[in-house]
């Protein structure tokens, strides 16, 4: 099984999403973040689940609700690094 690591930026993105949703509903914030982590956990078994990110094929993207999870997969080391979690409407430059 693949090891999953989080870049500090991705950790901060998830924290900010939790903080944002918790302003309206703690229950929803908990549910959203737990489901997001569950989606990321799918990468342990299926690290190539996400499509290659068209703007930079070093990255793959997995969509959860309206959020893009951008990650790198190192096949030799059997490691996934979650790089960033952003709303799909945002334009990224990588």
C-alpha cells in the first residue's frame, strides 16, 4: 500500500476549509473534512485514481465535491504527497 504525506500548504488548505465551514456548522465542517480525508485515503490502494493535471503532468488531481486535490505520486517510493486542496473554480499556476 502507498504511503500518504501532506505538504504544509495542503494541511493549511484543509484547516482553512474546516474553519470556513465551521462558521456555519460544526457538524458540516466535521463531515466535510472527514469525507475529504476518506477520499484521499482511496489513494493508498489506487494512487493513480486521479487524472493527470493537464497544466503540469507531474501532478495528478482528484476531485472531491467542488474541490481539487492536487498530488504527486512517486511510484518507485510508493508515496503520494498531497500538495494542495483548492476550489475547482480557482485557476492554478504550477
